[in-house]
C-alpha cells in the first residue's frame, strides 16, 4: 500500500472516531431541559448560557426543536371548545404558564420580524376586564338574571331587590308582574315609576314628595363564542358588561394567521360591527369595542395582506393592510420616517409568479401605490456626504466643520469664521485637501501668511474641502529633559527655554534626603545635522555642585538643552538605620540598630546583655529576609522540581520571602569574629530558645511520635520508638532537622535535643484494576491489528 493511501485511511478512521465521540456526547432532550433549568437564576447573559450549553453537547438546532415541540404541546392541551368560568371580580381564569425554558436571544424573533399588534392580547397588564364597581350605564339593556334595586325615599321609604326571571319580569307585591326584559335602565326606571305611582300618589305630582330610582346590583353572565383564527377558540362565560376586546383577551387573541383588522361581531345572524384593532392601537379609538350580548359570535378572519417595512423607519415590523390602503398608510402605521431616512423613494420587493420583482417607488407615488401580500419595503438612509461643508483643523482657534454659503466662500472666510490661527501656527505652508469629481483626494499647499496679507490670491472653497494648518510643535519632537537619581519624583519633564538645572530639580520634587550636593551630572546628546562622519564621543558630560540651592559652575550662563539627562548622585555619607532583632533567652531582647556594617552574632548577644541560664545556644535560629533575586531563584528551583515530579500544587504554599540561616551560636560565642560568627544584615531576627529535651519523629513511620532525648540512642532506635518504618518509607534517606536550622542526612546522623527526624515516603500509587488492564490489552490488540492491515 502506498504511503498516501495509508495516510488517507488513517484520516478517515480519525474522522469516524471523532463522529462517534460527538454522537455519544450529545445530550437527550430531557437532559438538555435539566441543564437549561440550572441557568435560570445564574445571572449569566443569554450568550454565555448558549456557549456553555454548546460545550455540553446541546446544539442550537436542538434548542429550537425543544422550544417548538413545547409550544405545540401547549397548543394541543389548550385547543378545542373550552368553556371558561368567569369570576365576578372581573378576572378570567386563564392559564398564564410560561414556557419553562431559557431560550437564548438569538433564537427569539427580532423586532423587525414581528407582526404589529400580534402580541397585544398576550399582555397580563391589559385584560379589558369590565369594572364592576361603576354605576350602571343608562343604556344598559336588562335581561334575565340581572338584579334590579328599587329605592324609594321622601315621604315614603322603600328599598327592595328583585331578580329578573327567565321570562323577563319581576314580581312586586301589590302590583304584580312588571316586564323588564329588553329595556335599558332608563326605560325600566320610567316603567317602574309609572307602576309605583298607583301606590305613592305624590310620586308623579307637580310637587313630588316621594322619589324613586333604580340601579342594577348583580349582573347576569352571558355566553359568547369566539371563533376563527384565535389562539384558543371556544365558548366563554363572561360578564354582561364584557366587550369584544375582553372576549378576544380571554381566548388569547388572534393567532399567527389571524387578522387584526377584520374581526366581525355577529348577533342574531347579522354582522353588527367589524373591529379594527389598528384604530385602537394607533388612534386610541375604541368605538368598535361594543358590549357583547348573550349568544354573540366573535369571528376572527385570516389576514389577507401582510407586508414588512424595514430600514430607516421608526417602527420596522410586519403590518396588516386593507385593500384600499397604500404605501403612504403603511409609512404612517410604522410611525413615519426617522431623521436619517432617504425620503425621495423607497424599494419594494415583491414575490412574482415565477421570481422576485423589485420596484422603486418615488415620493409622489406613495399615496397611490397599492401593496400586495408578502411585499417587503426597505427605507434607505441618506448619504453621509455633505453638499455644502468645509472643514478646518490644526492650529486654529475654533477647528471644526462649517457650511459653505453667503458668509463662507473662500479660504480667508473659513479662517476668519474660525477666529484665526493660534500663536503656534506654522503659516508658511497650509495644506488644502480637495475631493475631485472621481472622489480621489488631491492636496494643495500654499503660504497662508501670504494669502491672509493679500500677497497671493484667495482660494474659493468646494464641498468637502479640508484645510489643515500645522503647528510648529507638530513639526518637532516631544522636547523634554529627564531628571534621575536622588530626587523625590524622577522622570521626564517638558523643556522650556532658559531652563536651568535648579528648575528641572524643582519640577522633580526637589532633592531627596539621600541626595549629594557634591556631584550632579548632566549628560547631553551630540547633534550635528551637517556631519558626514561618526563622532568619536557619544555624549557630552558636565559635572556640578550645589551650594545654597545654587549650582556652582565654571559657566554661570549654563542652561539646559532639549533631551538633557540630569542625574543627582547619592551621598556616600548617607546611611539609613539597619535594624536587627534578638528574642528568646537573652536579658534585653528587642530591636537594635547595627553599629557597624560588619556587626556579628556575638556583638548582638553582648549588646542584649548576654544569654540567660536557660538558653540553649546550640539551638538558636536566624531568620533573614530574602532579596528579590533570591526569591526568583527559589521560585525557579521549585518550578524545576515541579516539572520533574509533575506536581506544581505545592509551590503556592511555600513562603519564599523569609529564609532560615543555619548557624551555630555556641561556636560563635566561643570564637568571636570566627567563621561561625556571621555578619548580620538588615531585618535579621535571632531567636535563642530554651533547652528542649525531646526528639520528634515524623514522616514514613508507623506512629509519628515525640520522645525524650537520650544521647545513647541512634536514629534507628528513635524510629523504633515511633513504631518502626512504614510500608512506603525510604529507609536509606532519613534526615535530621536541628533547632538551629541545619540539616543532616543518613541513618548515622547525630541526634541532638530538640531536633526532628524525618523519614521520607515514596508516592502511593493505586494498583491498576482488572478493567483497566483489559482495556489496555484490547487497545494494544486493536492497534496491532490496524498496523498489520496497513502493512499488508
């Protein structure tokens, strides 16, 4: 088999294995729903949630499918002819359960893809429930089930309540039946007044002493059928005060294909009115929102024409249009053009019989252009270019854009309107950038000073001209001087003419405490623009002294030049205190300042009054602050160890800022100035402990322990005091840590009071399971078979 064929087979195998891994990693729908619920209150953005779900194998297409299935199931549950009970408080028992899924923003419908008014009846804050605590309207038509309240006051008093019977009357003792069915409140009051006048003679007299009024208490309920293209068609039990909008709300409103502008109300087989929701949504006109009667049918027809408008419009959406409405009506529905719209014409895309068609409709045609279902209108933006603008920039008092017109026609006019050049303007050469007819840029340069003084003719401006007046500072480097050394705020500072060394030091905060007044150096770069050879020297050096805040120099007129470097030296006679500490078994412990650079251990103990009778000099320890270089070396050593042991977790737990210095204070005190009497450094801490007559055994032993010191016992004897070596103990590599910080290795190391014996342990590795061994064997066999087949 050729080498190329083998490679092709291997690549194909890798793709196949990768596909199997992806298939096995993809979650089921139930697992995906559980993962979605975990992020409901996570505080993460929807984009972050989608990224996390994709990492777990949940794809965007799977989320879309789950959401669509949930909505379909919800429709199946709520579909059919459903009779919904009405609560007298005015609230319809309607299911408002939301889909319990987090759907990322990219899966939601963007605003320009929504239908205007489609979600109007899904709002829980706009129910159109009737107000049951208002006076009964005079035109309210009474019917069976309504409660009529009759109030009589004046010379006689009476308050009674009657419910209209199914055949439409009330029965009043002494008067008999009074038919009220089909009468409005005003008519019913007149009829009851007429009947009651036979009982109360002064009720209808010219000077009545008795008065009568009626009102409606508990109102009846009615059954209304909501049919057609609504979310949940069916029969609903509503209050007799309910309107057409309320019936639409309880049924969920028009569906995706339901019309918002052709909602018909049928009563007794006759179309009594047609509701146009756009009249209410856009004008607040609720004239068509009539009260419903028992048995009314609310019929929502499918929409006939739906068009989309996008671009530079205030409310880009889909809109339902009537046959008599035009493009101008659509623009009005969408709130009109926004400020950036190009209004001269718009583009219309239309689905023809076989392919798409495009139309460009000019503004005079807006009022007559008829739209068809599916039309898409795009409103473009105006051009970003200006027809009468010129710009001025650079060293000018008021740079900016100005309109070319009666006041501004030439370059001189533009400079005058911008209040003239600034003091740093370079007037010998101004730059005029000009746009040609083919939109290419050209540049013209001229002497602006000569133009302003009428020595050359003025230049007429064109649209989109850009005039730039350079500054003398823009033609030079950023000129500074640098102050370094023993000053309070070293750094670079702006150069100024006639600037002296004292001025630069003052800008740098003045001399610091350690500064030397005996030597201040100034370094100056060599500049010779006309030179054609390399100079033998790289810089000029000047040395000065400072006395009474004045520079002492052989040249009293010496001033700084650009890019000079001033270095204030540190005084050799300045020495800050170096503090050292001694504590423990000494007479006068505490902090001491070093008397000399080479002060040693013995001197510090002597200054502290010597050791007490309980001191254990051989166990004294010295702690020293690590320098940044020492910390970096220690960190690199630990990283090397971590790479060798494949474990870096222990590095962060080690403090490298302080190091332990192994000393022998007993020898240092016996031989002051000798090799053991080391020189102390700033921040050193010497601790002299009491005698500790114990030995600690830890590490790879059966029972870590602390036992009494016995000078006749060896290291192995102490280990036996701790139960002997453990299973993982490295018996040949024990070491001893003494109280003074020194370490001795080997099984024959000397044991002293207060020391610690540490027995290292080998890492504990878990034995491989049977399943692991079988898995490795199977993999090796598969690889061998694959190699064999490839070779053949």
